[in-house]
C-alpha cells in the first residue's frame, strides 16, 4: 500500500471494489485501518462469466475478509470434488458456475469448449469452498496447487500468511519438482527493507500455518514480484526463477 495514502483527502472515495486475484486479508486490514470510511467489496469472476459472478456484501467484509462473497442472483455456483460430486460446506473442490452471464463457447474451438464445461456448468479451474453461511472462498488455481508428499498446499494460503508479516511487501508461492515428495514449496518474497532472513520468516510461518505448508525454499529481496498489466502475479515466471535457484543450491 502507498505509504502516503492516509495523508490525502480521500473522503469522496466511498467504495473499494477489488478482484482479479486473491487479496490477502492482511492487505484488506491495512486498507481499512488507513481509510476507515472506505467500504471494501471483494468480487470474483472471469472473462467467461462476463465479469463478476459473486460479490461481497460490504458489511460482511471485516468479518470474512478472505471471502469473495455470495453468488449473484442470476448465477448458480457449486463446488465439486474430482468425481464431480458436490462438496459439503468447508470442503474444498473445483468451483463451477452457470447462469445467463456465462459464455456459450470458445470461438471456433469445440475441443476447448467441451473441456471447459461439466454439463451446463462452466469449470473455473479454481479451487474453493463454501462456508455454512453460503459465502465462497477462492483458495487457489488447480494448476497452482502444490502436492507436497500427498498433502495439498494452497499457494494463496501461504501467501496470505507471508503478507501478514509487516516486513513483507509482496510475495508469490509456487511448487518445484522433488524426487521424494513430488513437489516442494518455493516462496519469492519482496521485502520492505533489509533485516528479515529466511530463518526468521520460516519461524513466523510455523506459528501460523501447518508445518508442511511452510515453504522449503526462499528467495528474499526488494525486487518487485513479476506481475502482468492487470496486477496478477506471473507465476510462470516465478516458476522459472524458482527452478533455476533451487537447481543452483543443490
């Protein structure tokens, strides 16, 4: 967050609507502290859903900062396991969406269209869950989930824990191949300044997430995390860097 933000007169800015990538709760908390009048609204969607298909009631944001809200009235959203069976509340699976705003087909690509749908539902490729109140949580991309020795590690959960550290400005977490565990976890971390080392950061994470979710490898520095023009992390670039760095350390 821009350090001088609280110094400006931003009272005319009433709503802060965000989406496109998972927003760490720590960032939402910092925004809310700096701009207490701002009503924060999370949303979720894709090009295939003609923008959003869920939106967060602003009065619930502070209670459920990790949620992307509830489906729009026109949308039906379910979470399913790998066999296509609906998941119960609190259980993770792939997010499927159907509604009048969902696209019909990819242009001149029937094969891709067939893969994109399960019956009448569009397959988002995102992993998420619904809670008992019907709120949706996006946890990761299927392709970004890390399988570490049979344990699922959601990169977004690790990134959220990293972003809660006051010395961490940004981060990106990816999996790297491992002969024993299948994959290990690598964290590329942008620091606000010098002073924090990997050992201290690892101990910080051990107090907040399960030990198997704590990254095995770290690259710490002040360089910006690769992102595209929309602000989404470029995980393909991070994976290339991770593979090179891990190989060099062996």
